[in-house]
C-alpha cells in the first residue's frame, strides 16, 4: 500500500509555527516512507478564507522546503484539492442523503441549540442534540421561510473505535438523536466533518496527522467514511504547541507566523531544529537542514508525540 497523507490548512490567516509543526511531521513521515503528500485547501468558510492567504501559505511551505505531490492548480481523478471547488460534490451528497432518509433538515434556532448545550470548540468535546427535528414535519417552519441546517441521522446505537498512533485505543458510543450531527449550516456552508471525511476518502488518504484538538471529531468522520464506503485511514493526533501561559497557538498571535519569523531573520534550519527538539528527536535546539532530517533522523525518534501539549 502506498502511503498518502495530506496537509490541509484553512486560508483564514498566515501559517504559524503550530501549523508547521503538523506539516513538518507529516512531511517527515511521508517522505521517509516514499509516500505522496496532498496539499488540500480547506476554504469552505467563504467569509474568512482569502486568496492572499492561499498564496502566502504556498510561499511559506516552499520557503521551508516542505513540498507536496498533488495540490492547487491541477485537477486529479478525484477533482480539485481546493474545497470551495468541490462544493457541488458535498451538496449533491447531502441531497442524496436527504432523499433516502440518512439526513434531515433541522430548523432549531441557535438559541435553542444553546439551551441544549453550550456550543463547544470543534474537537474539544462532542456536541449534544436532542433530536427535536428528527421526525418533525417541516411545513410550518417552511411557511415562515426559516432556512434549515442539515443533520446526518444516527439510526442506531453504534460503538465507533479507532487506534491512534500516539494514543491508546479510542471508543465512543454514537447514539440516535444525541449524536445527529450537522453536515450543512443554515447559511449553506458545508460542515467540516462532511468535507473532511469525503475528501479523505476520495483522495485515498492512508494516514491523517493533525492536532489533538480534533481527536474527538474522528468518531463522526469514521461514521461518514463507512457510510461512503471508503477505507479508513490511520490516525495520528499530535500534541498541541502552547505558549508559556499554556495557551494554544493561533493565527491571532502574529509573532509566531512563519512570515514574521522569516522577516526577523530566523532561518529554515533554525525552525527545523526547533521542531525536532520539541518532538524529542534531538536533545537541544540546533540548526538542522530539512535534507539532513529526512536522511538521518527517523520519524520514530520523535519521542514526545504521546504528550498532550508541548510548551514552546
């Protein structure tokens, strides 16, 4: 089996060192196993995504030497690697599921959803729904011209499990009503869970490396991948990089963007050495070239990847 991985940034800001932490480890694993890397642009958030950030992230990756094999600007057997160019595929799937009873429109207002449970950050905890719209006739709501979201219907209790490269085996019991999850929002934006699952399957992704904050999302994605008939990838959820106060790095912290680091005089070799030090592959930070890392430092030497967080 040929290994296929993906780096899938959202172009809502400049890449920061936390993004590159994932991109580098993904790259190191894939290149040492002679696999292929797909650069997928997850720009389904049309309001926040900008073309300038797509251009910038490609420039940052090229400066670092983190190359890819399939990416924007080309069309493959599965189509584009830019999610905004794949919206028709996602929406036709939602239409199909709606017709055959695998998905249903949800007319619950945001206020009602908040009453059920406070809205969590994606991946930090699983959302809860009470199934109010699951078997409700929608004619009254439609008359009032309320645009619905769409939820994937969990038809029966099911235990979903997966083995993670860096964690113990994970389990979750999917339940009808409670776990009927959103696959399209009221504004027509396709939900992260659907787009990611569909694309990982269609692009034949064999290994998924990403931050630990997305670990719990995996249960829903496995459910969708099985529904679509795709092979499940191997998952590896990496520890998050946090600052001295223990706060997770984000695009709002401008001083840690690759662009700002480059402008401050920090070199590629400085960054690669830092990443390997944080990963536990070397005992102290030092300048290391990407080529040297690929040829001399095994991915298996990265001993810190079972941690929850890594303070930088």
